[in-house]
C-alpha cells in the first residue's frame, strides 16, 4: 500500500506544471532524491519551461540537458531556440557544436533558430556556413528553413542572395512572399519591395506592415500613409501594434496632427491594446505635432506600473522642446520617485531641456550624473553640452570642452559653437570654427553660408563672396528651403520660384494679388489715414 502511494505521488510530481523557476528547482531536487529526474514527462516539461518560457532560465535548461544520460533531440532544439531569443544568441551556436560532437544530426527545427542567431549577431559568414550545412543535410527546400534563410539574408542587407533563393524555391507560401518583401524593405529598396507587394495575390497584416515600415524608414511618409489607407479600404487585414507604430511615426514626421488624431481614434475604436510602445509613439507624435496637451493626456492616463524609460523620455523631451523646461526637469524627479531608472536617452532629453532653458549648472550636473551611472557619454551628449555652453555665451568654455573630449568633434558640435560665436559676437573664434567646419564637411552648403555670414558681419565682403566661389568650384549647391501646407488632409510642398505644383498659376496669381493688397495697405498708411478711393 505504501509503495502504491509513493508511486502515485511520483506520477503526480512528474506531471506537475511549473509556474516559476523556483518551483521547478524544488521539484527537480525532490525527483533527484527519488531517482526520477530523467523520467518523462518531467524531462520535456523542464526543458520546455526553462528554455522557452518568459519566466524560464535557458542556462539552467542547458545544464539540465547536458547532465542527462541520453539527451533527446528535441531538447537540443529547445535550448538552441531559447538561446536564439536570449541576450546571448551566440550561445546557441555553442550548443549546436556540442550537439554535433554528440553525433546528433540537426533537423528542420534546428537550423531556423541558428539562422535567427546569426541574424541577431549580424554574422554573414556564419549564416553562409549554416546555409551550406542545410544543403548538405538535404533540407535545402524545406519551406520553414527557406523562409528563414530569406529573412536572414534580408537582415544582412543581402537582397541578391535572398532573391536568388526566392526565385529558386519550388514552393512558396505567404510567409515566403512576406520574407522577400521585408528583405527589400529593410535594405531601403522600397521600389523592389513595392514591386513584390503589388505582385502578391494574398496579403496579411505582416505584408501591409512591412511595406508601411519600409516607406517610413526611407522617409517617404506620405506613401506610408497611402498604403495604410489602402489597407483600411480593403479591410482584409486588421492593423496591429507594429502597423500602428509605423503609421504614428509617419504622422509625427509630417507634423500631421489631424491625421494623427484620426489614427489615435482608430486604435481606440478597434480596441487595440494600448501597449507601452503604442502610448510612447502617441506621446512622441503629439509632441512633434505641437500638441503637448494631447501628449500629456496620453501620458497621464498611463499607469505608472505600465510605463518604462522610453515613455518618460518621450514626455520629458516633448515638454522641453515646447519650452516647458522646469516642468520637464520636475518630471524627471517624478520618474526617479517612481523607481524608473533613466537611460542614456533620458539624459539626452534633460541636456536638451537645459540647452533650451539656458541652465548651464543643471546641464553639468546631468552630464556628470550620466558618467557616474556607469554609462559612457555618446556623441549626442557631448553635442548637447556644446550647445548648452554656446547658447549661454560661454563659447570659450565650449571650445575648450570640444578640445578635451575623448571623441572627434562632429559637424553638429562645431555648428552649435559657430552659432554661439556669431550670436555672442566672438567673430574671431567664429572664423576659426567656420573654417574647421568646411574642412570637416566640404560638401555641406550650410557650412559655406555660415562662414560667409561671419565675414559679412565683419564687413569682409570680398571674403564672403569667396565662399560663393568656393561652393561653385567644388560643385556644392545651396539646398532651397521649403514650406509645407496641410490642406484638407493633403500636404503641399512649396519652394521659392518653383512652378511644378499643379495649381501653380492660381497660386502665383493669389500671391501677386496679396502683394498688391499689402502695397495698398502701405499706401493707405502713408496718406495719413485718408481714404485713397474717391
């Protein structure tokens, strides 16, 4: 009777579904004591939970697998997959090598996750070796493997290899088409991506999202929104978080506030979960579109427990860019009180706030705090400090700061110093900095214009003209400024003297009429308020 009871207890323990690693450790220890640690289903459940669960421990899974007297093939695949999704994808390659040493053959479930690791490691040579191994193993036309290979080559920006494999595949499915589309989009070749997109007879949310994201990454924001509109009209696929983040990003870069609000309403109407990423995107969009009140509203409605550093960065940076300097700094202290650790972007936002507010002392404090946190200041942090000092008129300090930096100065740093020198009257240093800028960026039209302005202020008109001659000699052309007008949801771009707009005749007619009215107003004022109409 006692033996029967023990057997029932053992079976119950073996079938127990663990919910945490601490629980798994206890059960494993107990089963070792009972001599049942290599029994099923405990082995498969342990490997699956520890290697693949979000609360698992893939290193523990590997140790457990290595100590088994007869490690199952699926166990190696579990561990390789777990490491491919971890912070250390290179460990999956080590497990693969160990697997080969045991004389075990990889299968169609092994290679895809090794390819994922090579993609994450940006290891083109490793990816090529894996492809060779696939061919030797006779799995070269396995659909899962082929689709993963196309995705891998796409991550390497190797569209040629991806396309060659795509064209040679005897069988394709929707994932195959999405993989080649994504390969083109990721490499910035939106023309080829669009050709693939238009050729597809079937599309899902991944298809639409890849095309939209491709246009966004290329800066073709209007086209991204056109694809989204087409997606909505067809109604065959429901947008997901990935889709909406790209669409919101397009609205942010275009400054299309009304369109952004429409997108926000759509998210609420279809009950798409307002994840941290989505809320952060909305905050950033509203801030960039000039509606800081809406940005604050999105942030305010979020639970502190659901926020992360990215969301706090978005609202802190948004407040700072709109002149709410003290409020942005106060929010940083609130962030610390909420136990949210700042990151490098947080300090960048704070330094930008100090720059806009002329807060030199505070800027130095944040810059030193960044270093004390163990993070190494990046080029952007140094550029912000140069901007802070230059705006405050401390151009000599800014120049010394640049000279003592452990990194080479960038154009943005020297540009900030040049503007500071001009604004605060240090023309001697301005000339020195202006010349360095031209040496650093000889094909940037703004650098010649900047130095020409220095000479003009100093009444060195011949030297100012020489800048124009230097531009012509090097073939540098001044990029014309432009204005954008949002009318009824359509954005119109205008450049001085440009007549390519389809309503150019009407536009210039109205412009001339407006100029005439302005002249009449001047004449009216000149006549000492007497009516010029008889």
